[in-house]
C-alpha cells in the first residue's frame, strides 16, 4: 500500500456531472438527483485499509448529515480487472453488510474519478446546495494504525456549510491508497 495524498482543489469549483450505477439497487444515479441539496462525494473502494478504518464512522456520520439535509454518494473507480474485490458485486455486498444509507456507485470507465481529480481512497468532496466545492480534505486525523475514526474534519465542514459560514481555509489533504487506474 502506497500512501497517497489528495491534491489541493480550490473551493468554488463545480461538481462534475455523473450518471453511474448504484450497486445496491442497480439503478442509475446522477448529480442532478441531488439538485438543491448539499452533497458529500466520497471516492472510495472496498479493500483500502484507510477506507476500512473509517467505514463505521462514515455510515454513522452520513446518517447524521442526511438528517441535516446533506446527501452522500460514494464512488468506486478502481480497476476491477486487477482488484476484483472492488467490483460491483462486492461493492453491493459491502454496502449491505455495513448498512449504507447512501448510493455506492461504480465508475467502470474511471472517467468520473478523473473529472473529480481523485488520486486516493478515501477522498472527500463537500459541495454546497449549488454543487460548488466547499471542502476537499481528510475525514479526520486518525489513520488505520492510530485511533478510532470520527469524521470530525468533514463534520466540522458540514456544520460550517450549514451555518452559512466561509469555507475552511486550513484544510488537510485526504490520505489513503492510490486510486487503482486501469
């Protein structure tokens, strides 16, 4: 596992459009499905130890976010020829076993992940109700070998967004495994 840091993206960028299949229901989900709602986009996969570390926290926090009007989608773009454990069937199994209340989308062509400029899993993008980037950074300061994941960094960004305060300026990059490109 090679530790990879996310790129720094400027706030104010527009969320890329997407139309991807939700592995939980085999239905198509688009960015437009979330029009008028703040949106948290998580680039992740099944096997990355950084993702596994925060799954329980992710499920809990996204329920809290939804109660406050913030939608979540997770997207996996890993090359399934080399990483079959990240394929759609396994994604659906993980979503069911962990109780995902959000779509878990498969980016087979990897084009959507490229449009998000994703480089690692997990990577977090919080967009306001107009789908303008408000936060792009780490889930929290914990890592697989240190502490229990809390999601405090993203939760604080959500709180700031909902309070109509300025976007955080001292954001730490997300870290994790590299996206497995084909």
